[in-house]
């Protein structure tokens, strides 16, 4: 049972603060609801009886938030090549409400977007996952949305440059366009020094 003022996460929606606990008559049935204040002045009603079932949980602490940021320092994880399967896998991660899984989705889709672009569906998924992630990190880190978004973007950009551009050095470009046969000593007058 949560109390007014508790900061919680509602999977697929993000993090917010329990604004009130109210009883409501909906379709002739009287139930108690958490009224959750979400970013953007959005209010969400969650039936108290189903809160655990739908995965409502406390927000992470500051130490866990720091661990989330380390996910952005890593290379993307192997993902399904088939777009539909990858989309379903990512949707399952987001639905889980696990912030580490959501951070993984944000990083992986951000890398894909930088490499070759994303479909409209995956762009929307990236935006939604990022907003869910940001909403919780804002509360855990006590920073504003722009600061958190900048931190995430900087870490992803640095990782992308580290893991993607270091793999393309001058030597590999030369070998791609000018293949050398190391076993052939006939090099038309030029010698290795």
C-alpha cells in the first residue's frame, strides 16, 4: 500500500507522485484509486486492488539511478534482426517496468537510429521509452527533465562514437579498397620497410 506523496512508477506510463487516494464509482462499482500526478500535469487513476498486479512500484534510489547511467556507457546488446520480433522484444522490456530493461531499449534504439534510422513505429517506441525513463530519473536524481535528457544523450553519443567510429580506422578503409595479398612477394617494385 502506497501513501499520498509517494513517488512511484506505473509501467508503460512512467513515474509520478501519488497525489491522493480516492473512492470512485465507476460503472456502478465503488473502488479505491491512487490518483497519480504524472509529468505534464497528467493525472492517472490506478485501482488500488490492481496496483501490484499491474506492476506499480517505488522509484529507484540514487545509487540505482547511477547504475542506469552505466548502461549508456556500454555497446548495444544483440537484438533481433527481424523488425517485428525486435519490436515485440522491446515492447516486452518496456512493459516489464524494469528501468534497466527500458534503458537497454533506449540505448539500442538510439544506436540503430544513428546507424541507419528507425521506422516510424520504432521512433515512437524510442520516444516513449525515453520519456518513461526520464520521468523516473528526474525523481531519483532530483534534476529537471532537460538535465536528465542531456545526460542520457551525451552518454549515448559518447558510447556510439566509442563503439562505432573506433571500428573504422584508416587501415581498415585502405584494406577495403586496396586489398593486399600478404602471401605474394611480387609487389611491383615496392617493398615493406
